[in-house]
C-alpha cells in the first residue's frame, strides 16, 4: 500500500493487509491494474450521460429545442424563437426529473434483492441508459417545435428513466467496488472527476470549433454512447478476471454464512448494524458532497470579475471566464485530489470529520464573493477575483480528496461480509449530499438577493 495512514477497520484490531488475506488462499494480483482501470472507466460511465446533458442543456434544450417557432441558421448557428414556459423553467424541471429518481433508485437498490446480484443490475442499468441516450440523439435533427408539449414530456420522461437507471448503475458500482481493496472505491471517484474534466474541455473546444448547437449536441451524446459501450464491454472482461472473482466470491461466501439462519428480521438487523457502524463515515460522505454542490456550480458560476456597473478586467477572455474559473478549475483540482487520496490517506478515519466539518465555511465565503453583483442586497466582502480563484481551487481539491477518503473508509468500517452494503449506502449518501446541496444553492440565492 502507498505511504500514509494505514486504513484499519474501526471494529477490528488487525490491519488492512491481514484482513485482506484472511482467506484460505492468497489473493491473486490485479495484473497491470486492469481491474482498477475498468472500475475507473465505470466511474466515468456513471456520470458521462448526465454531465453531457447538463453541459448542453442550456444551449440545446433551453435556448433552442424548448422555444416556440424555433429556427437555426445552419451556417452561422444563430437561433431564433419565442420563449415558453418549458424553456424558462427547463433547468428546474431537469434537476427534479434527474435527482429525485436517482435518489429513490439508489435507496431501493440497497434493500431489493435480485437474482444475479450486482452484475445483473449493472448490465440492465447500462442498457437502459444507453437506450435513453440513443432516444435523445434520434430527435436532435428533428423539428420538434410543432409538437413542443409532447417533446417536452418525452424529454422529461427520458431524463427520469435515464437517471433512475443510472442511479441503480452507480449505486451497484459502489457496492461492487466495496468488495475489493479500498483503493478501488477511490477509482470510481477518480473516474467521476476525470469525466467532469473531459466534458469541460470538450465544451470549450466545441465552442471554438463550431457554433452549430445541433452538431455540438450530437457530438456530446455520441461520445456518451461510445463511453457506455466501452463500459459494457469492460464489465464482461471484469467478470473474467481472477482478481475480481476472488474478492466477489469471498464476499459471497461470507454473506451466505450470515444469511443461512437469518430470517427477514435478521436481514434488516444486518442493514441496521451496517448503518450504525458506518454512520460517521456516511455523514462525512454526505457533508463533502453537500458543501461541494451547495457552491458548485450554482454559486461559483455566477461569481463575476466586474463589480456592479463596473468593467471586466481579468486576464482571460470574458466568454471563457466561467468555463475556466468554475468548471475547468473544479474538475481538474477535484481529479488531482482524488488521485492524491489513493496515494496518501490522511487524516485517519476517526479524525476525518474535522476537515470535513471545516469545509462548511466555504458556503458563506462564496456567498460573500462577487456573486450575483447586479441583484444581491448583501454587501460583497471578498471582492478579489484572484482570492475567489485560489479558494475555489482549495475547495475543489478538498472535494476530490476528502470524498475519496470518505468513500474508501466507509466499506472498511464494517465486517467484510457487509462491505457491499456499506459501499451502496455510501453511494446513497453521495447522491443525498448532491441533492441536498443543489437544493441549498437556492437557499443561498434567496438569502443573498432578499
């Protein structure tokens, strides 16, 4: 294991290495880190469709598809049309349609037992997400303004189904990674952050290459679909790896022993015991993502360089200011943070709450930056754009680093037979933090502009 704090199950005195080999045979090697990179790829896959959707939604859905009588100049990319209730409120509809089913399916996936275990859920989840992406692509070049209400309903239904299936897929990946050595859980987080970096760079490059929003949308969703295909193929390869088979079989045997004499009450007791043991770390997972999503992107993207009535004076082209200082910076530093978490584990599990709780201070800081300068009623306390950039970098790095630690630690705070359940609970805590953070962004906006 890399240098740093040795990760230990909180309820057992032995170290990770001893726990990992507490079986009749020695664990095989993950040759060329193939399993690690497959899990990392699925970390990308669990967020790719959603990242593509939210990145393109303003230009594609809100500013074109949901307009009445919309037209587009195929040469210049100029869009004309009349605003509708669908275009004006699309972001709110999209947030609700995506996060609520994701949250509910994450929760149900923990408790519902399906024959075939997580492998079947991952395969079905991937397939449904791919069908939803194909459905979205099928209507890119179709004129939909003549049946706008029907297209809006179809779009929202697709988003609901996509995110419900993706919730099962994402939660199952965390459960699967929870059965493996702890660095494989961090591989999912690394993949998540790498996905965000890639999508941000893609957004900036396509803006420079073409102004045609239809071509951009097709490219975005095509890349998402290709990623899902690679994830599907890689999962078939994963199931044949001796390293994966060893740990999944070990976990299955341990669960079978525990369930031989367990009735329904006994199974529920297992969930309760797992939750109690893992609760401090589950709370850490929740708070890391709550703080992050409270300020990113909903607050940070509206922090401006120019003061109210002032002029822009930052050494970046104005049309790239938000792309670079909010999206690119966050994703790059969060990615670096998750990489570091895989190599250096500090602080120890019982001290992780200290920096996690201190991160709550980021919320008032960003609220009192030059956020919504034209409409805010509270004074700006932190006027420096460079201070905003530096603190945003630290918040982003901490998001990747501490989320990686918290997710890795969670599965190791419980008995190995319940590591899968703990990993899935951590996945639910992650989504809960995201949803709560997105909601709290609206509270921050109301506070600042009241």
